C-alpha cells in the first residue's frame, strides 16, 4: 500500500468549497505537525458550532481523520451488514472492549438484532471513542456513534477511502490503466468499480463473498446487495440524509429527525426516533457538562444521552470525563417499572484520550468500616470491580493489562502493512480478553499467517502456518511443534484448491488415516449469478484402512447434492443415500425439500425424509415465526409463540392432536405451555413449566447468574469473583413450616493458579481434588483427598496418550493410547499389557477392532453412517437396516436378516416383532405401542409365544401370553396411573399446593403412591437437589434417609410414625407386630438403623446396622462391616463382624485372589487377555493343577498350586464369547493328569454372552433360557 503524506479529513466536492481557504491551509499545517495517533484529537471545532445533520453547514470533518492506521473499529473483526470487518484475524479487545493497541473504546449496541431473512433489518449502533473527539463531526446518532448502515465513501486524491460503520477503514487506489477500477493491496478487502453517470461517478464495492455495496457520487451508501440478488435500499433526502431503510423482505426502518426549529441555537439534530416493525426506538442527545469541565456547554450537545425501547425500558449513556466530555464513560439500564438506573459499565480515559479502564458496573472500591478505613482483610465492596481491566500504554509498542485480580498480561504490537497488528499476548489474560500466550506473524500486507502457542514461560510449543495465494485465499495450512526450541517438520493439516477467482474452495484435502493418502472434499458450485457461491454438490472421498497387511486400503465416498431457487434459497437437499428408482422424494428417499414465501423469501414449509412436514403458519410484524406446525402424517403439533419486542419468547404453547383423514381430532388435543420472564436487560429470569413449576434465576449487578431457584424451592448458588470464576457453589434445601431454615445439602470451594486454572476443589468434609498443569497448559496430574495421583501425558497436539493411576506407588497402573492422523485412539494398552487395536476410516467410523478379550470385529456402514453389519472373526454377521428417514427397520443375521422388525407411524415407533432365529416364519414376540399426541406412551401390549409352540406364520393367531400395560398422565406430563397386565393399578399423587407455612412452591413433587387405591407409600419427602430423604409406608413404618454434604447416604432409619397407620394396610401392620412378638410398638420407636462412614475420598469404610426392640434391659447388638481399599479404589478387605475377606487384583483390575479364614480362592485369566478361565480353591492336587493349564491355556504356575482345587472353568470362542462354564464337584483321587474331574454343572452361552442352557455332570439338560429381541429373559424351561 503506497504511503500517503497526509489524508484529507474533509468530505469531497461541494462541502469542501464552502470551507474558508485560510482555515483549510491552517488545518493542513496542524495535521502535518502532529503524530498520526494524536491527529484526531487536534482537529479544530467547526466554526459554526454544533449543527444538525439536516442543516446546510460545513461538514469538513466527517471523513478519515489520519493517514496512519485507523484507531477505530471492532476489536474482533467480525463482519457486519455494511462493514467488512477488521482483516487482522486476531481479537485485540479487552474488557468491554478496549482496543489494547490503540486504546479505542469500541461499543456495539444491538437495539434490534437482525430480523430473519437475507440482509434482515437491524438497528445496530457502533461507538468508537477515537471518533468521539470534539472536532469530529457526529453521525446521525450522535458523536462517536454510527448506525450499521452508515458506511461512507470518500474520494481523496487518487484514493477512495471507505469509513465503515464499525469504525474500520478500507483504502482503494485508482488504477492508472483503467480509471473505472480501483485496487487494494489486500485482496480480502474486495474490489471497487467506478461507474460513470451523468451526475458524476457512482461506486460499487464488491466483497470477496459477493456482497455489493453501492454508493452515489457523494459517497453515500444507497444499496446493499446480497450475492443471491436480494438487496437493502437506503432512501435519502435531497441533502443525502438517511430517511428510510427497506430490507429484501419489505420491512422498513423510518428515521425521524427533529424539525429545523427544534435544532436552533446549536442543538444537535440527530435521529429522534426510528420506527421499526417491532415498535419505535427514541433517542435523545445532550447532557450536562461534568464537574470540572471548562468546555463550552454546546460541546456536549451531540452526545447520545439515551435510548428508549418500545417497552419504555432503555439505556442511559454517561459522559463524565471533565477533560473529554464527549467521550462515553458508562452505560446504565433503566426499566419502565424501575426508573432507578442500574449501572452496566464504566470506562475511563488517560490524558491522551486512550481508554485505560473498563469495568462491569462500577470500578473496584475497597470496603470500609464505620471509621471510614478499609476493613481487614481487605476486600472490595460487593458488586464493584467486576471484570475490571486497566491498560498502561507507557511503553511504545507494548500495552500492559492488569485484570481485576491484579494479574498482568503484556501485549506487543506494531504497524504491519499500514495496520495495527498484535504480535504477542502473554500473561494471565482476563475473562473478556482474547486468547493469551500466543504469538502472531503476518505477511507484508498485515494478513495473519502464523499463530504460535506459547508455554507459560514463553517457550514456543506449536505453530500453525497458513499459506496464502495472490488473492489472499488460504491454500495450505500446516502445523509444526518445537523440540528444544527448534521447529520440527511441518504436518499438513489441509490444502485448498479454488476454481477461477471464486473466494470459496472447490477442493479441500486433509491427511487420510491411511499413510500417503488424502481425505478430499470436492465442492461444485452453482452456475448462475445467484448461486455461484452456493454448493450444488459436495463429495467426500477417502479411505478405510486395510484389515491386514495383505489387503489394500478401501476407497470410500459419499455425495450430497443441493438445489437452489432463483434467489439462492436452498430448496432441496439430496443424499448421501441412493434415491428410489421411481419418482424420488421425501416419501421414499433421503431428500429434504423447502418452500419459501414468494413475497418475503422466508421459509414456509420443509418436508424431511419420511414425510415429516414443518410449516411456518404465521409470522409477526417483524416476520419472526409465531405459529409453527409439525406433522408426520398421524400426529400434528402446533407451537404458538408469544414474543416480546426483542423476539424472545414469553410464552410457548404446544397444541398436539391426532390426524384423522382430512382434519385434526379436536377431542384428543393436548396442550403444554411454558412461560418465560426477563429483566430489563433482556436476561432470562423465570421459566414456568406445566404444572406451575417455576425455575427462577437470580442475577447480580453485572447480569451474572448467582442463584437458580428450582420449582421445589431448593437453590443452587454460585459465588463468582471479579474474573467470573466460581469461588464457591452450594445447593440448599427449600424452607417449609416444619423446616424454616434452609439446609446446605452440598457445597464446594475452588482455588486457581496465576493463570486462572483451577487447582483445588474442596468441600466442608475436606479436599476433593487437586490439579497440576504442564508447561503446555494441559492437566498433568490429579490428586485426590488421600494423596493418590493420576498422572496424564499428552502429545504435541495436546491429546491424551497415557494415564497412570496411583502414580509412584506399588499399585501404579498405566494405560497408553496411540492415535491416528485424525487424533482418534487406535491402540489402547491397558495396565495388564492387553492391547486392543481399532481402525477408523476417514469419515471417523470404526471399521475394525481386534481385542484379546473379544476377538476381531469388523463394521460396515451405509452412506449415511449407520452401522449395517457387524462381523466377528467366525464370519457371523449381525445386520441392521435403516430406512431413508434414519429409522432402524430390521436387525438380524445373514440367514435371517429380520429377526427383529420395527414398525412406525410417522416418527413414532408403534410395533416391534421378533421371530425365531431358526425359523423366520415363527413369531416369538410382538410388542405394540400406543402414544398420545405428545409422544408419551399410553399403552404397551406385549405378546410372547409359548416356547413350545409349533411353527406358524407370523400373522397367525398363536398360543402365547399377551400382557397390556396402560399409562395415564396429567396436564403437566407427569404419570398419574399405571394399569398392570393383571388389572391391578398404581396411582401417583403430587404436591400441587404448598404445605401450610411453606415459603415456596412444592414444585409438583411426588407425594404418595397407591396400589389398587390403597396407600403403599405416603408422605414422600424429597427435593430436586437433596434426593429422597424419607417416606412412610402404608403400614405406618417411617423411613428416614440422611445425606452428608457430598450427597452420600450417612444414615438410614425405620421407625413407627406418630400418626395412625393406614387401616387399609392393617394386614401388613399386623405382620410387623408379629415379627416383634410384642405388644404394639410405641410411636416413634426405631426398629432399624444404619450408619455409613466414608473416608476422605468418599469410599464406604464402615457400615453399622442395628435392629430395634421393645424388650426391657436388652440392647440389640450392632452389626458392623469394615471395608478397605487400595490406591486404585478397589475393595481389598471386607470385614463382617470380625470375619475378614481379603482381595487382591492385577494391574488391570481383575481380581486374582479372595481369601477368608476358611478358604483361599484364585481367579485365573487367559495369557495376554482379561478373560476369566478358571476359579480354584484350596485343596487341589498337582494333577488337577496341570489339567487346568492344559485345558484352559493358562500356564501351570498361574493356573493353580498344589493346594488349589478347581471349582469352575470357562471356555470361550475365539471371538471372546463364552461357550460354556463348568462347575466342578468334589475331586476323587485320579492319576490321569490330563483328565478334568466330572463337572457337576455346565452352562452354555449364546453369541450375546447370555446363558441359554444348564447341563448336569451327565450332560442332562437342567434348564433352558429364552430371550426376547431386547435381550430380556422371558422364559425358562
């Protein structure tokens, strides 16, 4: 970019001629004598004072203010409707935010976020303190503010300079060889075309994505055109003042200005109101000079003082800096019902006008005592200093940031390619800062090409490099790490190929999981002007790795096609599954079709694969959906939304019903309604669920959630520090008449290191977890309350590659991971050295697994990514079939692919049919489901054939058992009754009214359960956070459950209640009395108690039980059990009343011994696997030891010893499926070392690892088990 000696700060053409020549010369002298960074502050005030934008007055200071890098602009570079954004690629904001390089205070205010649709209407304002100086001509919304449509073009010499609404600047230079074109050094800025008109030159600025901004000869924006042809029109009056904005959907903003008489006396004539589809926004200007200011009163006339929203809430803008009374120093919010303003933010500036402080609410202030002195230990006044950042610009090229905790971050920066660029950010950062501990590199045009992650000590860890082509498009992205400070060989992450000059890639290539191959995405775009940047077809081609070394990698591919209408709306998505051969559509293929309103171009109807239809039936004045209907052919659900002016839903009602031919069944309609409440900031405060169950959210002055009050009155609280970190959390119970004080159920505190990483979690019972970090920032170790450490190792990409539990102890167990080029674990070695190998294809799907425990399994997929086949190493294949609507239809084997078949009505599962594996014509189970219109199951009918039934057709009437269970629900969706197959019924009752004296609602908690109208459980005491704490049985026995502050059960008690028992359950009560063989027990007597004790790590260490008694002078004994554990939390000792059982384990967690005072058992596992093959017990002679080893494959040493006797042996298929289990009886003396003792019992398993038969020692069948399609045991013969 050629350097300019100076920039004209004047609007071109006629306004320039009105400016006195001597003043113009004086201005140039002043400009040339100033540094670029301070030139804006030295611009002289207009000689006519403040004048309205509709008045004929000099506007010489409306254009660019300096030749150096623009000080203003959004800090994160995001594009807006008329702003292409900052091209630096790095967030340079801190706090609310402040630009850490220039000190510019930037603020974006969304009065009306963009409405639905392409280029939807919006009222968005941008503020830049760099353009808020006294000498800068204000925009139509006040000094320093611009409406998002206020992007202006200035002709300055041979350049065209665009001052964008967000404050950033783009400069084009005229092409000497083609005066109708302009070029820019950075292709990412797009291109400029000069159009000759009779009235002068017009300008068309085309962005790389195809958006076009059209300017008139005065540099005023007239039109914004989307790449698909839709456009926004800006209507102006004869003086070029913006009067109306019309979006492609026909919605309008109408800007009203004060009458000329109202702007007399130097009053600012900015926009007074903007009428929009959601209501009118009003703006007021001017404020009182701050104390100590010596500026003229007219100086603050153009300050934006406030905005009022359609609901009469609004914002107040403060200007309290005496030196710079035009600078924004804070924002407050005010509500219609709460006129007292609430401070949202505060900003301070240094003597040079740079913002040096940003804070939520008010700046940090030390709390003081009654004597006015700071309290000790020092603390801040509650609600002050939240998110506070202080910036120090004293060192050129460096900014020092101090966050609210006093932690430091240092930013290094420079001018690169004529723009401010961030070079490095190191330190603790802040919660509203960009990424820290990063270093950045740029090319000569200031485009980001390198991003280097830094360790906490500044050492380079990894760099991502982006190679750009001549048009500024990424063509290759690589990543390299560092070893001893030296860069390693780069790894290619992606490469891009473009068609012609399109800004979007036609091909993207990434490394394949198969070495030397690539995963390639081919993208074909439309051929018309409206869709040339829209994908018409996307094809992924890659590879699945070979299963063994003898095979080649298998190519894989999938394609999705898109169609668009003349306006670029996507009207069809087709794929990746193949289509039906005849008339493909949503009913028979995976095709989605969309329809749009011809007037405003918004979606009206979408048909998904399977025929599910979503329709937008109604929109509000802003064209936001307010009535949406979904139907699947059998059920229709209509969602009705009530919205506030922001578009937030205040009520959502779902009306559902079944569809009869041609109409909706009104008699069976159901309604569910939710309501939402918001505060004056628009933040969510309440959610009311059906049944009047209310969730409340309590926020602090900064708008952060500090409490959530649940429907039953229990609370979750979070104590946040000024950096938005949780210092403490707690869960408390609800209050009631019987419990007026809330009880803390659980709580925790948190500590952090200097990098704001969590280091410790503790609760009132002690430490819970401690975290240590590596130099790269990953968690390196976790230490529990007992001091046991789990150590984590990560690779150069930050991915976990090893985990060692109980590190540096005899119990240490290490697991390792090896990953493929996509970062997916492919080799997992457990602490026993047992290795499982997995292979994934380029689409991330697991295609093979080889495990010593489970054998080899292969997986096959359809084009949509569903598993369609699972093959074990014996070539037994389980097959799955899905339809085009993503629904599982059948599951079975090769010889019987439809063992289980599912039937649907729309999206609802209505039936499951299971047939016999050996006879597909014989139905063995059928389940039918009925649901209500909201999808809740109302009936389940299960039919099961007799296991001895003769073969029959699946639709024939078969002998068997039919069982129907029905369900009913209340209007809140809670179950109210269940009728069982035997016609007995269960009833549920809820607490829908608060108990007397309760401070909060009950939240609709369950109160009692009845069986055949007889109470079996009543007075259920539970809370959402505290769980079940007690109940009373129908026989009058009360159950009490106590928890500690970790949610662990510490006590159980059963006692007689003080109330009369339920007479309907007198039989049960009589049984209780008979059990004690005493007279009726006095009310409140404890008949059973249990106490649980835990160690610091939350493991159960002692359990004490005691039964109650009414016998005089006799106390029942306490039965105690004690438990010990190793460092891997495995039970090592269980001592029941002095009789211990001790356990030992191998590194992988398999139990290897179990010893009591009477016996010693050993568990034996297959070599190189975790499969249990034998269980031995004391007493086996040498012959048996050798036999176990011979038959099971275990080494003789590991199988047994001279004192061990074989108890059980397991035999497996090579796939890891158990074939049989032999339970061995007493051993008689034998001399044949190769013979097993006769088994007393043999258990046979099926391929699903379920027992299907039991044989005795003579191989006689003792039992046979039968299962349904869900694997549940349904019969025994």
